[in-house]
C-alpha cells in the first residue's frame, strides 16, 4: 500500500471518529435535559399534590389523584436579571410566605414585587385561600375583591377575614368540557359569559390574579370561565397586569394563550404566567374573537366606534336586573352591523321584548327568548330567567354618523322600562347617496313625491336631484341645475356619473320607497354595479350577445365611482341614440365590460305593472299609479313567496285594505295631488255653497290627516271654510306638530308660498318628521323650517320670504306670553290689508281644550296696543280661535258667512 493510500485511510478513520464523538455529545446533552425535566416533573407533581390537599379538605368526599394533571407541561422561559431580582422575597413578607403553600415562594414574591410599587390598586382575585390575608395586606391602601365558587372556602374566608370583600359564584362548568366550550366560543356562541356583580363588571382592574376554581380533575369546574372573564375585564380596562397560576396544566396553558395572546406574555415563573395588557393592544373582541367573525364580512368603507354604553342605575323597580353583554364601550368595528346581546329579567311581569330607539323612532323590536342559563342560576326563584336573553344586529348605515340608541324593555303587561343607551360614532371612507334626474314639470313632481317617501324612511340619507330648474324642496340636500337638457334618456346617461357621491343609487322618478333600503350600499364594497332584471327579454343573439344574458332595468342602478365605471357610462352615452329605449345599449355595454355586477333582488326594484314574484318586503316600488303607497301596502300585506298580478293595480285600489289596518303610520298612505283635489274641492258655484258642502271627509279619512294631533275635525272644517273665504296666497305658520293645520290649508286653497316654523319636529315623535316629509313632497310650494320663531321672525325673514306680504298667519307655536306676543307683533307690518292672523288655543278650556292664560293675555295686550287690529272669536266644545285682521270689513264677511259674532276692536 502506498503512502498516499495509507494517508487517505487514516483521514477517513479520523472523520468517522469525529462523527461518533459528536453523536455521543448529543446523547449526553439529551440525557442531561431529560434528567432536568424529570426533576421539574417531580417538583411540580409535589406542588400539585399540595393543591389537591387544599381542595380535598374542603370537600365532603375525597377525590382521587390523577396522573395526567400535569401533562403538556409548558416550557419555562429563561429569567432575565430583572426577573430574577423580582422573585426574591422581601423581608416584610418573608416569614408569611414561608408558611403558605398555595403558590411557590418565588411566584408569590414575583407578584408582590410587581404590584407593590403601583399600589393602591384595584385588585381582583379568583379564589380565596390561606393567602387571602396576604393579598389584602399587600394592597391595603387599594381595593381587593375575591371571587370564590366553593361555599365552604367562601364561608371560611368570611369568618377568618371579617373585612374581606368576596362574592360567591357558580361557574357551572366541568373541566372535561374545555375543548367543546372553546369550540362553541370560536363559533360565536355565548358559552363562557356569566352573571357577575356590577362592582366587578364596572371596575377598571389594575391587577387580576386567576388562581381558581379548581381544575386538577375532569369533574372540577376548570378555569375556562375565570380566564375568559379575566381577559374580558383586562382588555376593557386597557392597562392591567394579569397573573394566571397553574399554567403547566393543559386548560390553563391553552386558554391563557388563546385569550391573552402570547405577544402580551411578560414572563413565566414555574407555574405562573404574567401578562401585561396595555392600551393599543386591541380589545379582546378584536383579536380573540376573530374566530367568531371570520365568516363575517369586514367593510372597508365604514368604521364604527362605541363611544358610550350606559345602563340606568337603578334600572327600575319593575326589574330584577338587566345587562348588555355586547357591544362594550371603546369597541371598534369595521362592519355594517353591530350585534346587541343582553338579558332582562322582570319582577312581577316578564320582559317580552326590547325596543331599540333612534331619534324617537323604534327602529327595531327584539323578542326576549334566548336561553341564558347563567342568568337562571343568578335568579333561581324567577322561572322565566332561563329565557331572558335577547340578541340582534343593528344596521349602521341607516343611522346618523353620531347616533344614540335607547334601549327600552316591554313587559308582558305592556309597561315600558328604559334600560339605558349607547352612543356610536360612524366614519365612512366613501360618501353614499341617492340621485334623481328629472327634466320637465311632470318628472320633477314625481321626483318630489318619491324623495318624500324616501326621507320618511331614511331621513339621514343624502339625496341630490339633477333638474332643468332650481327646486325649493328640503327633501333634496342638493339641487344641480342642468343648463341645456335634452329632455330624453341622454340627460339620465350623461349625468349619472356626475353624482356627488362615491357610492350612488340612481332612482327613477316613478318610484315609491316603502322601507329602509340603506343596506344596499354595502354591496359596493364587493361589486362595481348592481341592477335588477327587466321584465321583458330580448330573444336570440343581438349584437353578439346571447339570449341568456338578459336585459336589466335601468330605473334603479347602484354603482361606485371608479375609472372602469366612468368608462362604462362614457361608452353607454356613445352607443345610445334617442328616442330609443336605453336598456338595450346598457345591456350591450355591460356585456363587454369587465365590471363586477350584482343582480338586485326584485324587492329593490319591484316593477308591479308587470307579472313577477317577490318573497320579502318590497322596498322600492317602481311604476306609475295614482296611489303608489296603497300599491306598496297591498303587495307587502302578504308574507313569503307571492305573485304580483298587474291587473290588480290597473284600477284604483280599494281603501278598505288600509282602513282595516289601524296601526299604519301616517306616511304609509299618500294621496295623489290630482286625486286629493277631487276629494277636497267639490264643484261649487259660490263660496256659500262651498262652505255648505265642505265636510273634509276625504282629507279626514286619508293618511294626510295624521292620527295624532291637537287640531280636531271641528277646527279643521272651520279653518278649511276660512281658507275658502280668504283664498290666501302667502301663508305662514308657527307650530307644525303633526301637520294637521298645514294639511287643511294646503288641501283647501293653493298658496304660492307656505312656510311652517317649528323648533321641535320630534315633539310628537315619530309623526312630526314623517308628516313633514310627506307634505313637502306632496306640495311643492310648501316648506318647513326647524327653528325658534323668536329668533327667525325678523324683518329680514319677511322681506326675503314674503316680499308680497302675508295673507294668512297661524300662531300656534310658543304658547308663552312673550313668545305669542312676539309672533303677533313681528307680523303686523307685513300683514296685507285683507290678511288675517289665526291664534290657536285662545280662550280654550274643558272639555276638549286646554286653558292657556298666557295666550289670552298676549292677544288682549296686542289688540290693546294696536287699535287698528280687529278681532273675531270661534269657540266649540272648549276649543277656541282668535281671528285678527286690520280689515274690519274682511272680518264682517267672515262672521256673516261662518255665523260668528261681529268683530270687536
């Protein structure tokens, strides 16, 4: 063998030897680790046995030890120098710690040394024991509260520490169910919540220590709920030190990691974990509950903050208690809905529902029927506590940006109990709104009526109209005048993309809005455009488009602002040639585009002149009819899948379908202007004949006459007759209430200008705003200004709005002496020679009136100060009116025609 070969063989032998030595070294290392692990195992087992002895002492029967109680031992972090220092026992507590066995001396020392510099603290401890006195002493300047589930230990603590503040609870769980509970929770089920005293729920906790309930065997309660509650309280506080003991065990290890998040872990000492929850870390429901909401769409357009949650205290003597689990103050959402979850337990009568109220209107009524086993345990004497829960989702997009929702419980005896309120702040990254495009008097009139129905349902939704002239109608938030209209579909196609909103719903003028549809805008978070199918189809291939891609109706079009959508409208305008229908070219451009299209359900564009099928509430009615509200009422009177038969709507609808439904709101039925004039204006050759035939039956039986209001039918007939005599063109009113007086005047004459002033349209909620929207939509020359007449009625107001003077002024607003006198004096110089002023509640009293001495005195002093003013009086069953004018002759005519006493000075 050559020297070279010998050298190579020696080299190989050395390499093999090195490999064997490396393997041996690794083996020794593993052996050392295994030995260390065994020592830790034995140490932990000894300490677990100590805990078992404590529990066994409190039980009437012994509990068998379980070897699997320390499986899945969590790794122990290497301590830093600071952490090592913090576990050294202080001299002050050294002797006491030596006598305690619940925790290791290092664990006790770490907690004490962490919280002592921060005292006084709000300190919450799950579990009483022989260390309870230690915690009370450490935090003697602060507030220390204990939660215990074992009655024997609870009573022992009360006897041993007379000053202890402790609450006895029932967790109602078994450790063996830990995985099932966590699975249910991750699916959004309320399985870990429990009823706690208000003192615990409402306190901001600086320190929380979870050392109970017992959890070393499957039949023990386990710490699932205590860890969850500690996490919930900590994240709601936003700055809390949380200590969890026995984290070597499976449940404590998994639950604390899940609910407190590993990034919040400060350190781990033996069986103790320290989590630091700080502001900005994100609430429990934003991180841990991601599993609950993983199937729920997160909107990019909306951000909602719960700025305040307040429950009234005490709520009411009619209730045992109530609570709102969700939402919590400070929570933030990127969702179009928020979930409300809570419970209400009545005393004498059970709570049957919760009403959610916004701006005085009930926006949702939620039944109380959800299972709440925790509440049932808290109120064992109340049979219906088991089903005292409620749960619902509130649509955010239909609320004002700054909203306050009031919660009101309805009891079985119909009594109402206000529970509390929550305030929301909503921020939209994209603007939303509705547009109409109307050129020509007919279509502008239709748009006004449609917008009135829209505002009655969604008063906060912005509405813009593109028209060939300026329009004075407060239902439109913006009026954009088309300078050179084409008076055909070109106007529509040309100006749709000129919408001032990022998310737009275009609506044809021949529509009626019968329900809130604001959720439709959320579709634009996912799609570029939304349209419903047209009733008529195009057969065969046309311009290369197959029959399977059918026509879509362009009377209701949902779309967003984007370069792609802008190109779409430009191409549509290029292809469309008047006077053809616009839908074929819309279909053609849509087919060749790359837009993401969503098909709207027929309930959002119900073309009732054609046969069709609907299953839900029709929200947008599309078609012409003399009484669209009644059409909507008839279609929505049935539930579930139903057919629309056009022949049912060819003739006027029978009013009986509405009259039988006494609970209708006043906006549910409106009358066409032409139809209204036929009802009110009977053909009369003379004023006397008009008065003789005037019983206002048509108005009083219609829904323009609000079911709530102070003006009674006798007054209404008198005022209507007065209108027929005076025939006022320029009318002013203070005090709208529910619009009864305004409806009478508007239906009895044709004023060129009519303005109502009212400082509180919510005075009789919700009817005031509903009727305001309807009347302004129905009568184009009618306007309501919300404000105080004491501030608004000045010379500038009259010169701006009544340059031709006043023919008629109804004073029915501020009933104070100063307010009434101000209204009268402000109008005098602008009152036309034949004009009149009507003062309501003048010399009124029982049986149907209300005494108003301040109004009587104001009228008397006004007539005394201004001798040119003459007065008539009308009285009926306690109701009274004063009719004032500078023309004695005018009042004589009125007195003769209406059989009143002659005017007085």
